[in-house]
């Protein structure tokens, strides 16, 4: 994996970004073993995942942050491509529950709702909620045509640098061994057993990164960023 010589600009997501961000995450996650179990139908998988991620991206605009690198910011980009090239969705923990979540989940997940519920039960069990406050890296996705250009590292490095200014820890689940290796290099460690779900393939790896105080700041109390109002 290379790192861009010219670091692309990262912007903060707004309401108009919800659909394209959710779509990019869905397309990025669709090939992984977990997603194939969640939505077995190849024809339905991306659409179901996109609607599911839409619920969470909307919530992150208010109770976290959505970081975006646009195609126009990628030096060795794709001619004519527009919209998000790479995205990362973070939540400040604790954060409010998503309103009417169960009903919305059933609507978008349809016959596969029970599988999503089973996944989320394990996510809740593995998540160190008692370690407040911290940031939760819910989703990171890069356009498949731009893999190995270091865009994921750019997004992650910027957010971790910001967290280190306040000594904030971070939690996430790596979706495969390749992602896990990236997060290990960034200071994350395994913090709970891998998820145990009934499919053959790679599990999710719960990972934790302790807070690190920026030496340039002294006496600052760690705290999660205040909720942001979409602009």
C-alpha cells in the first residue's frame, strides 16, 4: 500500500452526502464474507446494505463525524469520477440511540433482519461501552478502483491525530485480516474474541486503541467532541 505524496483534502460530510456515502460503504462491504451471510442474495445485497448504512450515516452527522475524500482530491484518480472516493464514519461514545431504530431496521433489512440483529448483539457485547468517552470507528470504505493508494490511511491518520489532541481512545471492528493489520500498525490491539457468527470466512476483529496525549497539550481533560449539527 502506498501513501499519496500529495495528501488529499478531507472534508466533513453534510446531509447531501448521506446517500453517496452509504452507497460507497455498501459497495465496499458487499464482497466480504460477513455481508454475504447477512444478505445472501447477490441481487439484493448492495441495496439492502446501502439502506441500512443510510440510517447510521444520518445519525453520525449529528452524533459523530463523517470524513470524506472526494474523487476530485485524489491525485491519481479516475477520469470523470465524482462524489466520495473514501469515507470514514465515527461516533462519539456515548451517543443517543437512533430513533425508531427497530422499526427502521426491519423496513430496510426485510427477511434478513434477524441476521442483522444477531450481528448487532455481538457488536454490543464486544464493545467496551464502559470505557467512556471514546470514539467508535463504525465504517471505513474506499472505492475499489482506488485500493492500495493509501486513502484509508490518510483518513485514519487524520482522525487519530485529532483524537490524540484530547487523549481520546478509539474502538472499531476490523472486517478482515488485512484491515486488522492496518489497525495494528496504527496502535490498535485486539480487545475481545473475534465474532462468532454462523458463516465460513473471516470474522470481525474487535480492536482498541488507548488514548494518547499530544505532548503539545497539557492539562486537557479527555472528552469526546460535542455533537455536530450538519451544515
